[in-house]
C-alpha cells in the first residue's frame, strides 16, 4: 500500500511539475510575443506620425503654391493653340521677372484636349491642379520642382525652411500609439539609461534622402506596461497552478488518511481476534473438562462460573461493537427528562473503590431532556477510561456539573497520563487509540470515545478534551438545557 501511495505521489508530482512548467513556458512565450507586438506598434506608430506630419506640411506649402499661381500679380497664365503639335500650350510668366534664371515657362498637358486660344478660369484651375500634383509628387521624393525661378525659390523657401514641428509629431505619435492600445510616456531623441525600449530611427528631414535628421522615441516602463497588459493571463495561470497544487495536496491527504484508517482497522481486527479467542478457548477447555471428567459439585460450579464469566465478557464485547454500529444507522430518541444529579450519583455508585471518586454540583435541580440510557453509558465510558488509563499511585477522578446560560457543563478530570496534543482530536474517531508502540497494556478497541461523541452530538452538545492541571486529562461535555 505504502509503495502504491509513493508511486501515485511520484506520478502526481510529475503531473503538477509538468503543468507548472507548461504554464511558465506559455506565460514566457506570451510575454515575448506581446513584447514583439509592442515594439512593432511603437515603430509603426512613429512612421505613421512622421508621415502624417510630413503630409500636413506638404499640404500647407501646396496651398501657398496654389495661391501664388492664382495670383495675377505674381504670375500671368496664358493659353494658345499650337496647330503643329495639335495641343493647347500654356505659358506661365512671372509678372516681375527675377533678375537671373528662367522667368517664363510654356507647357502642354496631355490630358487637356480642348482647343484654346486664350485662358479660361476652368482651364486655369485645371492647369494649377496639375502643377500642384506634380510638385506634390516631387516633394514626396524630397525635391522641389522649379517651373520658373521665382516659383522655385518661393517653394524651396516655404518647403525647406520650416522643418517638421516636433510638437506636432509628438501629438500625432501619442494618438497613433493610443490607437494601438499603448498609453505609455516617451521622450524623443534622448538616450535614457533606464530606457527599457528605444524605437528604430526615422529620418524626418524634408530633403530626404539627401540629408539625415533622425528621430527616435524612448520608453521607460515597457516591462511594467506589458505585465499590466498580461495581468489576467498571469493571475489565471497562478490560480491554475494553485488549484492544481491544492488538488494534489487534498488527494494525497485523502490517500494517507485512507491508509491510516486501514492500518487502524487491521489493528482493531487483530485486537478483536485476540479478545474473542481468549474467552472462547477458555470456554472450550472448561466445557471439555466438564464433559471428560466427573467432578464434585463444587468443582463443577467453579467451571460453570468460568464459562459464564467468559460468555458475559464476550457478550459485553459484542454489545459494544453492536451499539456503535447501531448508532451509525438509527437516531437517538431524546424523550427522557433526566435529573442530572441522580444520573451522576447512580453512575459512580458501583465503581472501583480503590479510586478516589468525587461528584460535585453547582445546584441540585438541573434537568435535561435527552436519552438517559445513552447518556449514562457515554459518561460511564469517560469515567471508565479515566480509571483504566490511570497509572498514578492514588487514581483520582473528579466529576462536576454546573448550569449557566441554559448550558449544562459536565467535566470529568483525572490525574492519569493525559493525552498528547496531537491525539486530542483524533481520539474521538472510530477505532482510534493513542499509539503506545505495539504493546497496549490497557485493552480496548478505540470505540468508546467515538460512541460518546455521537451521543453528545445527538443531544446537540459538544465534547472536548484538555490537559488537567497539574496532570491528567479533563473531558468537558456541554449540553444545551
Ligand atoms: P479504548 O477502547 O481504546 O479505550 P476510547 O475511544 O475509549 O477507546 O479511547 C481512545 C483512546 O484515547 C484510548 O486508546 C486512550 O489512549 C485514550 N484515552 C481515552 N481516555 C483517556 C484518559 N482518561 N486518559 C488517557 N488516555 C485516554
């Protein structure tokens, strides 16, 4: 049995260790994945923020370009049909030509199919939008498109001279991070000792790719943030491990208790066989002697007395076992009105005279509703134990009864060996005996106190045992009146 329990214990330990290890691995992998996702999101958000700021900047400059082209004091736009090329040719000329460089440009537009000899507002608008989109695609590549010197100079000034605003990028970055579920503080372009994550560097120069102005963000509390994100998974895992451990512990305790009960039962059966065998052998030998030999009347009576004594012993033994078994199934009837004083006085009447036995009461008239027979047997068991386990020179047992607040307290104190703390609760279990090695010099089956407890519980009371002072045990019964 012990080997089987050990085997089950080893198997269960492996299982629990396996579950815990898998959980740890799963949590670690989830953390890693979450960390990668965090880094991806931070970098993507930075790209998005820079792109968005860049596009806002382009939009502002393109708005200015549009205004210049529509401004007749800045440029004059004309249109003329070229019959050779079969296209309308537009001319854009500076009103106040720049001293150096090109001040005029002619161009046609493939998409413009109309035949015009002078400019119309609709054609002008179409031409301006075409130019704006050309300039925009060049801006995206980091160039400035020069139509005429003045337009080019003004565009360069507007586009290159005002760099991307870091405050706008920061706001945009915060918004993009929030969209991705990250609300952590960060700083731009600052190398921090305690930084737990730094993004890759993004070029924010408007002249990119020719010039480099790098931007990166540093985050301090990345790990704490990730732990917060994963808190439910972590809590769930810890709970799962705890539940598994408690199940393991519970099952192990159950197995050990079962094992202990089996041992106690084996012990009980061995004890019992011995207890039954001795009187039975004695009866058999005496009966044989009676049958084989003729004895005088006095000797015959002596033999018969032995047979009677041993049969009574057997009967009381079976009674004790039967009583205990009966109590398991049936309910105890609580119909008797018991006068506590009389019950206790009658109980001690026939007891061993070598023992100093005393009974005291706080008052004479205490009445209790209950089962007189069972209660008498139960208290007798306690007094019997107090005497039979007593090894002192002058065995003393003191019984006292008092009533207070509708509660009867009966205390049975002895000056015997007492009961070690670790056995105080267990002695009320069936078949339990305080171990005294393999030798029990006091006979018993471990049934007495379990019977007492059942009777007291049936009366809705309680029983406990304490150390008597200065020595011995003190059993306390409490019964509601
Ligand atoms: P048993 O038939 O063994 O007496 P009980 O259920 O009456 O069974 O008692 C259980 C155990 O409690 C005993 O084996 C004994 O060791 C211990 N015990 C009970 N009463 C006393 C007492 N008054 N003093 C010391 N030990 C006691």
